[in-house]
């Protein structure tokens, strides 16, 4: 659904003979931002800021199309040798309908009680994401989570690029 310069193209979705889902995508090469940050002397701040900017472009596009990534972290950002930047791993994404509503399903049990389930979000009922980069909404499993969670996470990545550690580590050091 997302066709953007900073996302990996998906060529095919389907099921194999046993009914297992699969997808095929473009083969990509490069280094994750995690690998780059672990070997900082190879990149200057200008290059790192360009990576962050490209991720922001991918998020603007995704958010305009009703998708929140929900797992922005250095390990999901790939930088290629020719300056290309890709935001990877959309497996935790939340997707809204074009009208802004979420897709729901009603589950009812034998005792007549019903539960409305949000089908637009993966991993219902448990926190999703990577601890150092999760927004408070993710930690609290807020059912109304939206694209702002990605902005929080990108801010945490930016903080790490600029300061060399996670924002949470600073709080722990101050105690």
C-alpha cells in the first residue's frame, strides 16, 4: 500500500500450497542505523541528520495514507552506500480506513457478552515496540494510539544520534 522512495517495494503477497502467507520484496543492501551508530567515526553528523530526514519523509507519507509504523528504531532504518535510506519492518503498523475510522470486529461468547476488537492494530492486548523508543501511549497500550507515536520514537532516535545514548539512560544516570 505504501509506495514511497523510503519504503521497500513489495512485489507480491500470497499464500503457499500449505496456506502460509508470504510476501516478496526488493532485496536491499546497506547498514542499519544501529550498525552506523555503533561505528560512529564512519559518519558525520550531517550524514546522520540526512538519514533522520529521509525517515521523516517516509513517515509523513505513511501517516497521510493512514498508517503508523509503531516500531521506529535504529535497527529498522537502513542506509545504503549511495545515500538511499529505507524504513524497514512494518510488522507492527496500525492502519486506518480512508475515512479515518478503524476496522473492527465484534466477538461474542456463549454468555451473550460482546467485545469489539480493533483489527487495524497488530498484537492486540500486549505492548508492541522496542522499549527505548516506545511512546507513553505504546507502553500504556492506549487503544487510541495514532501517528504521533512515530514522532515520539523518531525523537528518541534523533536524541541517540545527537547524544550517543538513549533518553532513558540519561534519566537513570541522573539518579
